[in-house]
C-alpha cells in the first residue's frame, strides 16, 4: 500500500514540479531570449499536462519530445527501488503519438500522426506550433483500440487504431515489407466478432486499400526465408578454428572439419566432442552464468573453466560412489542434454561407411578438438601423483610404479578412467591403457575402535535374536 501511495504522489507531483523546473532552467531562458517564447498547452493522455513555454520556431514533435524527456527525468531522478522504477517507466510510456489533435486559438482543429511522421518524414503530421495552441492526446487504450501486424514486415507489433486506417497504413507503421522475403503479395486479416466467439479470416491483396477495424490481426503472408547465418563453432586442434558456415540441414561433420582446415598433427580424435548448439548456451548460462553470444566466448578463460567443470562431472558420473539421491539424477540429466552429440566417433570421419562421416551438424553446434595428452595421469594414494609419459603397451602397474608405487593406505580396488568415455573400469592386468587415461588409486577406509565396537555389538544383538528364536522353536516342538 505504501509503495502504491508513493507511486501516485510521484506521478501527481510531476506536473507541479515540471513548470518550476522549466522556469529555473537557465539554458531554456537563454534560448527564449534568442527565440521569443510562446505558450502551448498539453492535454489528454500524456505523462505531463498543462501550459508550457515553447519556441516560436518549434515543431510539435520537437516540443513533445522535450516535454516527455523532462517529465521522465523529474519523475525518475529520486527513485532507487528497481520495481517502482519499472512501474513508473511503464506508466510514463502509456500514451500514443497517433490521432493527436491540435486546436488553435482561432478554434481550427487539425489531426496529426506523429508516429507516421517519424517513419515517412511528412511534415503535414508535424506542423510548427503557434501561440496558445492546445495539443490533445487520445486515451491510449491498447487493449481494445488496436490492430496487430505480423509476418513478412520489418517491425511486427501492436499499433494504436485510428478511424480510417487502411491496410497500407498498417504496413507503413510496421516499417514496410521485409525485403528478405520473396513473392509477398497477400495478407490475411483475422477479425473477431464482438463477443469474441467467432473469427472471420480474409485473404486480400497486399496493395489493396482495405479498411481496417479495431482488433484486426494482420498477417503479411510469405514463406519463411531460410537464408540465415547457420554456423558451427570449431575450437582446438584444427588448422583454421572459428565460425564455420553451414547449410540448414545437409552439412556433415566431415565437411565442417575440412572447412576448418582439418585436424592438426597433435589433435586427439579419440577425445574430440560435439556439443549440441541448442543446449550448450542454456546449460552454461544457467549453471555457470556465462553467455556464449559469439565464438570468442568459447575460447575465453571463463569458458574454458566451465568446460573443465563439465569434465569434472564426467569424471564422477560412472564411479562406484553411493550418492543416489536427487542431485545425482539432476547431474545425469544435465549431461544427457548437454552431450546430445557427444557420441560421435571422430576417429572414423574418413570412413565413408561410418555414422560419423554422415553425421549432420546443426546451427549453433560446438566442436572441441583437444590436444593429445601424450601422458597418463596417476592420482590418489601414490607418492608422486601427476602426468606419466604414455608408453604404448604398458599396463596400469607400470604407471603406478613410475608414480612411486602404492602408498601405505592405498586400497587394492584401483580404477582406470578411460579418456574417451570417462568410464570407470576396474584395473586388471589385461586392461589396455590408452593415451590420456587416468589411473585412480583410492584410499583404504580406516576404521576406528568405536566403529568396530559398534559393529561387534550389532552382530551380537543379531546372534542373540537368532538364539532366542531357536529356543522358542525348540519349546514349541516339545510334546
């Protein structure tokens, strides 16, 4: 309630303070000395009403714009509450530049359309002001007094309806036909009955001067143009990383890599990934707060950190951890959405019979080609965790020895995390270690005396219960 009262007081006081601001404005006073002032009155539905000084050589649009800007400045200058600021701004913008009346001192009345003037520059809709002119704005009832224009126009939207409006007026207010569309010759006018229960749809010629009615919905008909900036972003180990132009539905992944100059000698095809363009921005913006608006964002440090976070999620998703709650499911679902193209095998791009060579990319897809690791990463319970140079054919024991062997608290359940899939595989002598794989040596869980005491108590309790049941059964069987 307090906020509403404040809002009304601000709007009410705008008109009062406005004249005071006008008289105190030294710049305006200086201008009036050079250009004699006249008096002009504003009435009707406008952010500020009353009589104000104007320049003798000032046109209506210039005067109205100046009045609006000063009224807005006065209304908003002391507002700090964002919600209240938004409400007042919306209220200040609730007026129309169409169907404006200018009434002269002699009683002559002229109707002008300032919105059209701002489009076509016809000064008949923007005359010079005269002393004692009265400018009257109509009530801007955009819920009932409107028409809409959509389709193949430059500025689709909702417009204030004026008696006498025709289809040509609607197209002009929508800034004309968009030249990106071809063969635009027809428009559809959808008109509801007064009770809103029935709708009459009429197809008319685009050049016909069909009269409009309040509430008309106009669709300028044209097949949607498919000449768009379809592209895929490629970063990492390719010779020409960047934004690669593609067709809507027929460019293959192989063709994209060729346009990017092919892979470099150090590219890791096994670990290359394709991310769905439809999901990547949404996931990264929502989860990590980064807006990927252009290609450079994908190579920024912040973006790389976000991709690293994604890698960390992949590292844990197939582990033998016991976290099976809602958060785990949400993580899995996020990965499902984000990795919609991640199953593509880049090592088979040159095999014409493979699915990879036929894979069709989509607008906004992102391809990341990492560098070959040239190493296996050993971490966990080893004295010297880190990168160990990859040697083809060596098993996991070799890399653990190179890392200093097992620590005193190492658990025997050693895991190999495959670089290509992030799958957790139990380490065995026959596990093939590939370039970029990770070897995880977990810590053997240490149990306290209290833990063993509790476990022993539980076992004794269970044994006691079983003994009691056995004794009861023996008693029951006795004759």
